[in-house]
């Protein structure tokens, strides 16, 4: 009793009460990766050269953080991990019976939680269901609902508990995962059959309330595969990129870790109660991590203060985790053998950069093969990579990932001539400027520098720059949007009839409404698209392109002569200027 009195008097003399003496601080670190797209190892299987960033570098960084923080380090991933570099294609489709490489890497790095990305769903049930079973951490998606029972298809949230010596009870962290709900705008229903993707704001409100009432966590984080704002909006106001709205309209989140838009974000927003919500996005390909440092103040076991700070940490030149590289060396050796296999010969080189200024050998080669494989009347196709090139000479499997980046299927739709022109009008309105003087830009460029490899200096994504084959046409850049495209005839010389129905070949992303060119440009309602499909390939388009090149042996990609920008006395000099702005001196 005397000791207690003496201690109390001493504390009072210092201005500290016995209650204040029980306060203590806990520091938690959360590291997020997002949109890795198969960039696991510091090697580019497409270009056959070293890669900056990647999970092999992030692994080294995370291990150093674990040495400092121990169990108070959380590692989370935000999806789009099953598509991209050839190593995931190899794992998904060439060696599907082995443990999925993406699952093996996630397990090696000891992730605490994972969400599903839209490109993960693109691989189809057979691939992503197996991957979900193989990943040892919880895979989250509160708004991915099984239509058979009305319940979340994967875990809606995860609760992670960490023992802290200063607390009588574990520190409890809840992570609620969600996926952009606009999946039906891009993917055929066969790839997400039996699933529904709910609007994010209302879903978040339900699950935050549930988690608060049932789990009583110290912290609630969001892990969203959805960009900050913008993107497409479906009927009913369902948004592609809804992270900002969730942060500003839902009470309860302490921080939201997100991705999908391939942009860096580190912003703090206010929720309806005026509380700060940290929102972090590391961009893509393992070039950065998003990192939150959370300082928690406790009075006994009662949480009385939170301080959360965010940072984007550059991983480009982080040291490589050599143990990880050695662990997966057998797989990487087999992948290199796969991508190095020669499938044919290109008699001439082909580059996507030519595609922005008119006919190009790169885009027209895909057009030619799409028409040959499908037997369609007209082909629609866009450059899927901003700046790829296949050299003259031997062509390998790796080159096919330059030629066709995504695992899209091949579709043929019935479209009227009027719908085809509307589709092209919208494409060129995103692609080219309306020139009022000879000194104007030909292309619709963005003054801001962008890290996104599919946008770069353009205002819009290049994978939505559809050109056509099978018809001859001009694009008059002095005309307003919606009046630029003048279709002259079918390439064979037959008249083009806006009232006639044509068979049009395109990739599955476009045929399912991706990029809105079919829906808003052609004016075909989303619910009508499935009735327009007259052919759907079983395998991805890359497979058929590879098969066709192997069949031919030697192919000669040539730029066609079926369309051009006019008036040429303006467009040709403007094209030279814009080309130098985009690519420098060549």
C-alpha cells in the first residue's frame, strides 16, 4: 500500500495520473501489391530481358519489414495476378494440373489476404476456382455473390489477429474485399457463370456494419480491385471505379487499399462523419508497393487514438530475393523453354506504333488472320500494346504475347452497316483530334505524362482504337466527332450498305461490350449482344494466331491500303510531328 501511494505521488508530481501511465503505442505496417499481371520474377519472358520491380524484389523488401515489425506486418494483394506475363498463361493453360504458379508465389511470400481482379475472372471458372483453392490466405470478394444461394462466392472479409504483449486481447484487423462490378461489360457470361457482382457502395455499407457488430475489430481496411473514380458506368449507376465513393459515403473504413486503374494514388478523403480515410494504390507490375504505417494508442485495452500515414515505395531497383528465384528456378526454366519455341518466320518486321497513323503491318496482320480464321465479312481490331515490335526473322511463342497481349476469344457478331460506322466513329473520336488548322495535333494526346503502358501520351486507351478491315474508308479529321468516318465500299469492290447485315469478327472483350464501342458507338443494347453472336471460339485468339503461323511457316505481314486520314496535306505532316512526340527520333 505504501509503495502504491509513493508511486502515485511521484507520478502526480510529474503531471501523470495512474490511468495515463497505462497508455501505450502499437505500430502496424501494411504493404499492398496490386495488378501484378504475372510479374513474379525479375525477367521479362516476352522481351527476354531483366525486369524492374516484380514480386521477387518486393519479397526482399517485405522480409526486411518482417524483421522489424514481426507479426505486425501485413502483406495483402489486390488481384489481377493470373494474366499478363507468359508465366501465368503457361501455368493456367499449358500446365493446368500443376499447382498454379500464382498460388505458389502468393504462398511463398506468405500473403495475409488476396482479392480477385477482373483479369483473374477472365481466365474462366476452371482456372480461378482452382487457384482460389490453392491459395493459403483468404481470397476476398464481398460483392461477388453466388446466384445459387445468394451468399458471397469467396470470403467477404478476413479477420487477422495479432498478439501484442501490451494487450490482454489480440489486435484485431478486418479486411473487406471487393471487385469492380462491371465484369459483365467485358467478359462473356460463361467466364463468370453463376455469379453476380454487386454495386460497391451499398455492399460496403452492409459488410462494414456486419463486421462492426459481429467481429468488433480495432481496424477495418478495404481491399478493392476498383480504381479511384471514373471508368464505365452500367445501367443503374453501377460504377467501374468506385473507391472514392466508398471512402466518402461509407463510415467505418480506416484505410482502403485499391488498384485496377494502374495509377499511383496516395490520398486522404473524408467519410460522412468527417473522419480521414487513407486511400492507397501502388499502380502495377510490382514497380511499387503501397504502404500504410498505423500508430495505435491504447489506454489499457481500450483503443483511444489512431494515426495512419501512407506512402508509395519504389521497388524498381530493390534487391532481388535470390532464395525466391532459386525456389522457382525449375518452373522458370520450363517457361523459358516454352516461350523460346520457334513457331514460324516473319519475312518483315511489324510494330504497333505504326497502327496509330493509318494501316500497319502489325494490326493488319491480325485483321487478316481474324478474317481467314472466322470467314467473316469485316474485322475490327486495335493495338493491344502501346509500343510492341516483332522483328523480321524467327518468330517464337514469346512474340505471340507481343502480337496479342490478352487471352481474348474470337467472336463473330451480326452488325448492320450503320452500326459498323457508328462503332468506328466512336473509336476515332477517342483516337484522333478534330483539326482546325494544319498545325494541330492529328492524335488526341494528353499533356500529362502517364506510366500506364496502354495510354502513355494518349488521352484514351490504345486498346480501344479499333480500325477495320474488309471495308475501304476515310477518316476526315476536320469533321466533328460522329461525322469523321466515310465508308466508300467493301474492299472487294462491292457497295457498302448501311442497311445490310454483315458478319463482323472481333475479340471477346469488344463483343461483350468492352470499351463501350459496341454499346454506345454501334448502339447495340447490352442485353442484345448475346443474340448477335454467331460464332465464339473455344480457345483464346492467341492460340489460333499461333496455330495459323505454324501452318504457314513463313508469313509476310503487310500494311493494307483500305483506310487513311484525310485531308492528307494536313494529316501527313501532323502524323510526323505526333509520332516524334510519342516515340522520339526513330
